[in-house]
C-alpha cells in the first residue's frame, strides 16, 4: 500500500485580540512617524525664520548711516594713496559687508560684480574705478597682481558663462567661440590680455565670472582697518600677491 500522504500542518491560531493589538500598534507607529516628520519640518522652518528685536533694527540702521557718512568722508579726503596706481591692472577682493552696509555701498560692490564675500575681479585702474574703491574701502582689498597670479587664477579658478550655464574655463574652443572676433582664441591669450590690460580687456573680464577664492586661514583680520594701518582693507599694492597665493 502506498504510504499515506502526510497531513498538512495545523495552522497556529492567533487570538483576535492579539491581531487587533498588532494592527493598532502598526497604525500608531505610522502616525508617530508622520508626527515626528511634521515636527522636524516645523522646527526647521522656525529656525529659518529669524525674528529681529527692535534694538537690532535700530543698531543696523545706525551702522548703515555711519557707513554712508564714512563713505562721504573718504571721498572728500585727499590722500596720496587714493591716486591712480602705477599699474593699470588691479585685482579686487571683497572681504566684508553685510547687514551693517549702506545700500549705496552694496550698489557699488554689485557694480564691481562683487556680490559675495571672498570673490574677486580684475579691473582697470582708472579714476572712476579708484573713486568707487575708495567709497567701499572697508569691504575690499586690492592691489596689482603679477603675471603668475593672473595665470594661476585663470587656469585654476576660471569660470565662464556660456548661455545660461557656468562652465570651467578649460576648453580653448569656448574661448575662440566667444572671443575669437578679438583674436583671442586660447587661455594664454586671455592671460596676456588681462596682464597687459589690452584693448579688449573689458570683453575678456566680462566673459569671466567673478573668481571664488579660498578663505585664507588667519590671513584676514581687522577687516575695517586699512592695510597700511595694520588691517586688511584697502590698497595692498604688489603685496596683494602674498594674499592671492593663500587664496588660490
């Protein structure tokens, strides 16, 4: 006789009260998870919402008005250091400026394309530029870069805007496409045009985005004091190269 087929194992019986409890626990766990997510979301939005006290508004207003008064005073002062430097080329770095800055100071910084701290741009040292730099002197430092630093900035940190995209300046084809009409077809041509402040200097600098620089450890202190007085702001002349070597 063939062996009888084994009877199927009996199903374990789970009391209904246990099933209900298990279901309630799962529903509670889901609700708890949603509550925690909502709490975290509210906490994050609360942290982002910073409510200023009245005295903070008053202090910021006074700081901005003081900034405007000091700006006007700097313009009136006839300083030898404010004259147009011997070198036509300057590299300007924004080192400060935020809540205590008057809107006029911010507007000047924006006109120099210095919208963020620790960004820098090449400019031609003419009377108009020097007057603007004098107005925002507490927020910038500048000087005459050497050819090595010009080359390092362009090769290491050069960014250009092509259409709506920002791309690293690594392709000579991009240079030729954008500046070929000025006989500037490679990175070396860009370096030469900037270093010599050539006839197409403005076209080249407009093609370049402001340079994002590294924060030099312990290299910037006392930003509001002028460099010649032991601080950081203002004209460093050729000593800008020491700073750039730490920020490249």
